[in-house]
């Protein structure tokens, strides 16, 4: 990160950027500024010295020119959902992409071009007008930017792989201000880096995705159970591992959501097909006697809104991630639930926290070797995530420590991964203290060499820590 900007007069930015279409917001600008520093987690709100709301690649280049000239610390905001704090900064500039939300579909080529500040709802809704869909996040107010640059898992992953596996190109502004297209045939090395570590290489002003025909409605929704059903739910997850054909997904985990605020096991079902097929596939769960059943046939564009209510904007939140392998032993899961539940129950207003076992089929993901993209979490295992929600700032470090220990324990089943398997840590769930090699594994070396090529002074340093290193040629 650039330093020595303390003497910079941030109010001069309005004049310096007056020939652009960017809007400069300063702390004295009232409500509009206060709104601009809001984030999905209150935990990540920082009072930026200036927020520059850009509208196009030229605005980004002009802002980066000032950043370079005056040595100003900065970061980039996409959808504002990361809980590591990477999209916020205290004494510096936020390049805010929230005005860049246009989506353009090419129905002939079946491609979807989304500007850098779009959220998944923008993409899902526009693509659906052409009966198309791509692999988007499971909560549709999440940003396309951060989710894609870090990898991207969604309900369609079982069929089409990760979000980055369906990324055809990016329009990216480099730290030099140069605007380039990165794809498999243009700046291919940069395109390799962008798919998993993109936050470290530039500002992506547009993503172009492969779309797929999605004419049929889908069967999806939550079934909610009391915790005494954990053994049967685990038994079903173990069966799911063998019986799914990539057209299904199963998210399941613990929480104590309102209005009852009592511990439950949430399951979120997805089947890309008819109700009859979906009900037959998930029959074991339906027969278990859920206390609530909100499954239904819905248009695909609605699918990624189903979990929105579990992911509201109030409170402090933190994601954490690990990995698990199936089959799981039900007693092991009962023990994890007891620990999670005891911690949540012993703290005030933490009941909306969740621990989620994301049983999203990985067969398509591991068709791509880990060295083919910077993303290095491809393996024969699934992601487990914690999402803690609380209100008292004095609990921040206690929660961080508890989450880390719980995820470590939950990940024990995945420690027997083969050597060429992935790292077992999804970068987009990682907390700020997770090191680069834990996220990128053997890809760190090449990433650091590419940092040296594309961002030698490490100005894009607000995400995962990568250090630019020159390529060493051994004769
Ligand atoms: C409620 C919720 C649900 C989630 N569900 C899923 C899911 O289903 N699948 C999944 O894979 N992940 C999921 N995640 C994790 C998600 O991928 C990350 O939180 C991601 O960082 C969100 O991206 P964002 O653009 O909203 O975040 P931001 O906080 O805006 O950005 C995250 C990082 O990316 C950088 N960045 C963002 N946009 C750009 C851009 N255009 N150019 C350059 N850098 C950029 C930022 O500088 C920052 O470093 C979820 C997160 C939440 C909070």
C-alpha cells in the first residue's frame, strides 16, 4: 500500500477529477457519504478520506493517476460484502464501482457482460430475459466483482464448475492506468492470475461470462428441522455425495434464526428440474418431518434470492472457511453442533450466526487442475463456512478465535487430501489473517512474479498479501 499520503488534501480531488464523470464524496458530504461507506458487515465500515464513485474505465484510469502521483493509499469496492475489510479503508480512497451495474447479454453468443460493480441480482435478472443463466452466488445482493475474482461457487457449479470457469474475459484497468482485455488469448498470464487472485491485479470494469440455456423453472427452497434429526440429515448428505448428477446442491447447517431464535438445522435444496424429480431425489429429507417446508418450483432468476433473508445487512459479521469430506460421521457433526450452539447461546444476539456445510458437487471443479488458474481450492472435498453475526464490538477477537478453532476441527476430515489436491481454504471466506500460501498453495510463486510484472510497487495490496518478486531464471 502506498504511504506518505497524510499531507494530501483529499478535498482537492473534486478539482483534480473534475473533467471525469466520477463523483467524489468526502466525509463532510453528509448522508450520501455515510451511505457510501456502508458495508454488508458493520464490522467493515471505515471512514474513507474520499470515496470516488467511478462510472467507466476512464474514470478509474484518471483516479489511479492521482493515486500514483500523490502516493495515496486506496482500495476498491465491488458489492461491499467481504468480511475481511478488504473493500474499506480509513485514511485513503475507495474506488467505488457501485454506479457500474450495467449487464449486456449477447443472445447469439450466449454471453453475459457485467460491469465491475454489478450484484448477482443484476446478472440473474437480465440473463433470464434471454432464458440464460451463469454460475452466480447463492445470495443475490453479493457483488459479482469480489465473488468472481476469488473463485465463485453457486447452485450451478455442479453442472458448470466455478464462476471463474465460466469467465471468458475481463476488462481491467492496471495500476499504470492502462486498460486491457485479459482472456485466454490476450494477456493470458494476467487472465490466469485474475481467476482467483484478481483483487491484487487491477480494477475490473467488466466481466464477460459464458451463459447457458435455463428455460425451465427449478425446484428449490429450505426445509427446517429440529437438531435431533442431525444423524439422518448427515446420512442423507453422505448419500447425496454418491447420488447427485450435478443438477442438485444441498446446503445444510446450524442456526437459531428469528422469530423462534431456537436451534434448528437448516437445509437448502436445489434441483434443476421438476418438482416430482426434486421431491423424489430429496425424499429422505421430506420423510424426516421438517418443522417448515418452503420448497417450491420457481424461476431460476429467483433462486439466488432465497437465502437473502438469512443474510441481512445489520450487525457485525465474519465469514470463515474450511473443508470437509463425505461421508461424515453423525456423532462428529453432533459434537460440532453442540460446540457451535453452546457458544452462540452463551452470547447475546448471536442467534442468527450460521455454520454451513456446502454440499455443492465438485466433479466439474476438479476437471480443471489447480495450476490452470490462480484459484487453488480444487479438490475432492466440500467447503464448510461459518458466518458469525453479533453486535458487541468487544466480542470481535473472541469470535475470530472461536470460529478458527471450530473450522479447524470441522476440517479434520479433509486433512487426508492428496498432495496435488487443493488447499482446503476458499479465499473469499478467509479472514484477514490467513496467509497467501494457505489460499494459493503452489500458485503463490507465479502470482508473486506476475505481481512484479503488473503491479511492481504493490499498490493493489488491500486484499490477500502477495509480495511482488522478480522472476528468477535458473540456467
Ligand atoms: C451473504 C453472503 C453470501 C455469499 N455467498 C457466496 C456464494 O454463494 N458463493 C461464493 O463463492 N461466495 C459467497 N460469498 C463470499 C463472497 O464471494 C465474498 O464475500 C466476496 O468478496 C463478495 O464480493 P463483493 O464484490 O460483494 O465484495 P467487496 O467487499 O466489494 O470486495 C471484495 C474484494 O474484491 C475486490 N473487488 C471487488 N470488486 C472488484 C472489481 N470489480 N475489481 C477489482 N477488485 C474488486 C475488493 O477490493 C475486495 O478486495 C458470500 C458472501 C456473503 C456476505
